[in-house]
C-alpha cells in the first residue's frame, strides 16, 4: 500500500487525487461507486477465479467477488477484475487473532476471509491497474488487471 500504510499512516487526500486520475478508465457505474462509496466493513460472500482460456484471448482470467455492504439496505455488489495478469492472495486464518489473545482466532475462525478492510487502486501503466486489498482477517490480495467493474446485484 502506498497511501494506506497502516492505521496510523493514511493519506486519504493523496489517494483521492490519485484515484481521480484513473476513474475515467472505468465504466460509469464503477467510477461512481469508487467516487462515492467503498467496500469498507463489507462482508466478503464469495471469491471466484475464472480461467476462460480459449487459445485466442490474451489474459483470459477473471476474478469475481461478491460483497454485502455494511450499511443496512446498501445492497450486495459484485466486483470483477478483468484480464488478470497477476493474482496473489495471502490467507492464513491463524493470523486473525485478538490483540490481547495472540492464540485466540477471531470468532473461532467462523468468519473465514472476514470483512473488507481497506484498499487502493493504482495505475501500473496506461492499460493496467493494481488493486491491493486488506481484509480484517489479515488477508492481503493483490490483483493486476486491465479493468475493474462494480455492479449492484441485489438491493
């Protein structure tokens, strides 16, 4: 993370300026969501990796995540990362522990990946972006792709 280093070092203004530069790359629904909302505290419902290889399409991998927004009535969203070039996910439930009980896994591990903490979308090149996500389970996700699409799938 460049702008959201940790709980004590957040540069929200700097990140907003950086994000505004790349918003035109995304469709209208995605840009509007990124300008006005976030998935912070949202429940990760599912994560799906699709390899749509056909021998022709370059970068045929797509990742989809379904997230239930935290705010009551905000709805359920799907985020898609298209033409994925890089995908790293570091999930280890044993890291998701209470500060005062280093051997006590939060909720006994029943929340799995847990909720969305914070994220950054940054440009990699004229065609690629990087999306870095931290979940409350201490899971780190890194995706390099050509496009991100966010859409509401249920109210």
